[in-house]
C-alpha cells in the first residue's frame, strides 16, 4: 500500500549494486509520524515521560 505513494525515483549512487544502491524517492501523501522536530525535541521521549508513573 505504501509503495503506491511513490511517484518518482532515481539512483543517486552505486548503481552497480542494484537494489542496494542509494535511491531518492519522490512520494505523495505518505503517512508519517515525525519523532524529532527541527528544534531537536524528541516526541517519542516526551510522550513516554508524560505517561510514565512512579511506584
């Protein structure tokens, strides 16, 4: 299902390696969750500490 969001791709380096080459993908409507924002805040870490309780 996610592969349907890829609308373009090109090989950036190591074309001779086939599937292990470095690729650049252009995607549209790819559902993602960003865990670290531009200020370096870690959403995963902050969310865990919000719900962690001390016993």
